[in-house]
C-alpha cells in the first residue's frame, strides 16, 4: 500500500455553498472579502441560484488498516475537513474541525493520523498529528513551508520537505511523528522542487525526486543514516518522472517519458538507471499507480484524452485487465488497501467527486459516499463534447464544450471560454458544480480549451509554449477556437467572453487584449499581469521552477522579451469590461499583480471590478467566499455577456 504524498487536494473537494443574510434586499458580504467596484448582490439572485450552491464533494484520502475504514475529505461547514467512513454509504464522521481546509493520512498500521494545513491559503503548510479533534504541531508553526511525504512501511517515520533552513530550499527531513524532537534534516539541497517519494522496504534508504520542470526531473537514492544521495540514471537527459514507488520486493516502479512522448509505467534499475517499460498503451499518459502490499498486482490509470481508464497489471505475467465497470469520467488518488481493495475518487459531468472502491478479483465497483447535490437532478447536466481544431500553424488543439440543451435553449447561445492554469494543467470532462447554473438555467455554453503547453498530450505538446518567444503561441490558439465557433450555429459569436485562473488568468488578460473586438468581457482570477514582477515577487521556493517555464528575468534579453509579452505592456489596448479576483495571501501570483492591472485599466477610464479575499490564497477555498465570488461573477456576466 502506498501512502500518497499530500498535495493540494484539500482545496479540490470544496463546494460553493453559503449561508447568506438579507440586508435591504442584498446579500451580506463575507467579512474577509473586499469588494471594489462590484455591485451589491441582490438577495433574489442568491435565492435563485441556491440549489446550485448546495452541492458537496468527497475525495478519497486513504485506508485505515486497523478498522478497514476509509478516510475522505468533504465539507459540512465552511471548509473541507477530514472524515471517517466505516463502510460503503456509511455516515461521514468528522475528525478535524479547523477554520482552514485540512487533509491527512493514517499510518500504515492505522494508529496515528498525520495532517497538514496552511493559514489563509498562504501554502506554508504545517504538519500535525490529530487526535480527539485536537491538533499537535510537529513543525515550526508557520515560518516554513512543509511538504508532507510518505510513511515508512513500518509506520515509524514520515518523510517531508521543509524550507525551514532559509525559506527557499526544500531540504529533506524524517521524523517519528509521535516525538517531534526526532525530526532531523537528512539532506540539504538547493531549490524548491525536492521531495521524498517513497521509503524502501528495508527502511534504510528512500527515493528522492527533484522536479526541475514539467519535462525534467531527477531521481536519487538517499541513504537515511548518512544523508548521501546517489543519482539514479543520467541526469543530463531530458526525462520526466511521475509516480515513484517501491514494490514489496524492493524493485522500484516509476512512470517515465524516457524514449517516449508519453508517461509509461515500468521498472527502473537503481544501480544502472535503466528503465524498462511494462505498460503497453501506445498513446496517452499513465498518470497514477499503486502497488498491492503483496506485490501481486498494480492498479494504474491512463489519461485517455482527459478521461480516465483504470487497469490492473500482473507484474509477474504482464497481463493487463481493464476495469470497464467504472463509468466514463475522471479517477484520481489510487490507493490499494492491505486487504487488496482499490480506493479512488471518481467524478464526471453528471457526478460530483465521490469515494469508490474496486474489488481486484471481480472488478466490482462499490460507492462509499454519495454527496449531496442541492436536490438537483444531476442527470440533467450536459455531457461535454470534444472540439478539435488546427491552430494558426497547423498544430492540433482541442477542448471540451458544455453546450446547453438545445431543446430548452434553441438558437445561438452566449459562451464563456474558461482557460486552465498551470500552464502545465489540463481541462478534463468533470463536474461543473456551480457553473451548471449557467448552463442549465441561463443557457450559456462553457468551453474549456487545452491550448499548447497543456499536459496530457505528450511532452512535445507541453513544451510548445516554453519561454518568452513561444509564450504567445498559446494565445493564438484561442484565436483558432474563436474562428471555429464563428462557424458554429449553436454559438452566438457576438456574445463570447473569457475567463481563467493563474496562468489561465494571464491568458485571460492576453486574450482580452488580442481578441477584444470579439469578446464582451474578461474575468481574470489570480492572474499574472507582468511576467517580470511576477517572477520577482512569487515565493522564493518556487521561483526557479517558474523561470524554467516562463524565462529568466535576470537575463537582460529575456527580461526585455518578458516585458514585451506581458499584458501590462499592452494594457492601453484592453477596452472590454474587466473583473479581477485576488487572494490576499497568494504565494504564487502575488496580489500586486492584480493591483497594478486594475490601477492601469481604471487610469485609462475603463471598467474594472475587483474582489479580494484577505483570508484566501491562490483561489478561493472557503465556502462563503466561493459563494459570493460566484454571485459577483454572475453579476458581471449579466452586465456584459447576457446584455443585449
């Protein structure tokens, strides 16, 4: 059983639902939000949308070996918390009761729960143990960023990274979480992309991943006693590793794009670095895997054009069985229980995220949670259609279009183009949550493009936007999609708008400037407005990783090019209404990126709404704030996209 490294799945299970107060027929704004230029929200609007606010999700978080219960993350209050589910469709017993989103995992023996949380979205995660609803702090309390890694097989140690030494470098630590005084730095490193991936079965060594970029990562064998790190393979080669895990016999399994455009599952020889692929899929990434405790099978998922395919591999024979009993959708977070059951999170356009298990013998799928949907019939939700076009240079690009029911909404419909962040991300055909109101009740189409630079389509495609000289080619992909929709009888080309978050927020600004005459409005969330000021002000631990993707602002030639392609440089050309959403504690895209854009737009006499979450980071994670953000978004779309 693998205990998966904790990532920011904490925020992914949040659902946009809020309790609102009626004051003079308007919604009371949450105290932590600063609304600048945004009209008051009518209470009638909140009441109309309320069923779409009241959905929940549940994400599988691991198994408890002691009682065979499942750990899930879901929200009953304002943030996602840890819950225990004793049996399929059993009650969700809340274990953590924090103000901030909280996630965690049991020890391999199920006797100790270790959790991580930050403060106000600052991503300076601290590590705790959780018992009887109380947290016990294990790290330094907020001065460092700590990345919770795996448990050792014997449950004696956790591995983690920490910037404790200088606030920049993610050094490698181990600790017995029962005694915080045992914490010790095993290896001092340079850079923010380091983490302990797994402990060897003997408990004396660990495998370490150094992530340099989306297309380059290095593996090391770490001696836990001496701290000596030995490179695995040739680190001069442009190879990326995804999952990394020891089998019970000590063989190291990885996903790697070595000698391939896609991530394949296979074995790697620790001594020689030789990678032997085992999975046989000719195309698409193997995106996740876990190894059974007895080594008899490996569960893995393939990202097939955005949809997940679950398969079981017999490592002894190479035989692969497809789990066709799982519906079409997205499966994430695989973990095999000590008794063999496969846990995962599943979602689709017609199913919010919920926890499931799969029997490895019969392949029967069992649902463990059924999250509330505000009383709405989710079978009404539309399935997305795949849109494929050739871009300006002939490069194929694609995306998913959620088109409202033509029987209810005949004729051309208004459309929002919603661009994912990353840029190493991918829009996939999942549950739309609150946006289902836009589709089902207002008849708006939503299109999620996967422009060049998106993951899921191979390492060649993900590299097509790297550096300042290629950056704007991804913006030109949006133009190709606009051309495609100009010829679509179901889309009103006179009523198209753009939105996106993080890197998608940069794309939102850039698209609004380049294609302004074809757009009605732009709603840009936690967005990069100037690549130079972004690189100078993003947190130090992530700066080098972003320089690999965007360019190095310290180099005069690259700096000049970065300024040239930044939206701030061409802000005078932004003539359509703008809305900006910002997290006051955002460690990735600082709030100053929004401040300078809003000031410049208003100085030009243009419209700019601003919604700031003073208790939020890189996107809103608290239910009350999410609700208000959605209502503000809706007000913006009504004034821009839906007006005649």
